[in-house]
């Protein structure tokens, strides 16, 4: 029996485009910078900013102020946490785990 894919080619192309990393310009702490991020995360950040009635730059600055690691990763984690239900985010943190941080273990 032959099984056919139910996902049309256009849907696959759309998913590939959403996953492609692109540079996006944003102002953080009053300074222009670029963020390398997948389109799906960038678009979701814009939706969140609109929902919070703030600019994308204001949202990115808030996230950047609270970040512990890489800026792009902090933005992605923020989007993921926003998408999860409150129970699913319990115990999650943006803080890196020191026991797995190579710099921390090599400096010891």
C-alpha cells in the first residue's frame, strides 16, 4: 500500500521559510542592533508586542534587560514561554545552568 504525504509542497516551503534564520534590525536600549532569528520567532515577538501595547523595541529591551545569556536565545525562550500555559513554565528560568556551562567548569 502506497502512503501519500498529506502536506502540500506549499506548506513544506512555508515551514522551511519560517525556520530560515534571517537578520532583523531592532533598537535595544536606544542602540540599533541586528538579531539573527527564525522568521517564526520574529513574527511572534511582533504579535506579543502588539498584545502588550508596546513597540517591538520596547519588548526587546525588556527581555534584554532580564537576559542571562545570548540575546537571540533569550528572545526565543521568551516566545516559547509566552506560548506555553502557566503550568508548563513553572520552574523554567532564563538563567544558564552553571554545572553545564563550559566556561564555568574550565575556569575552575
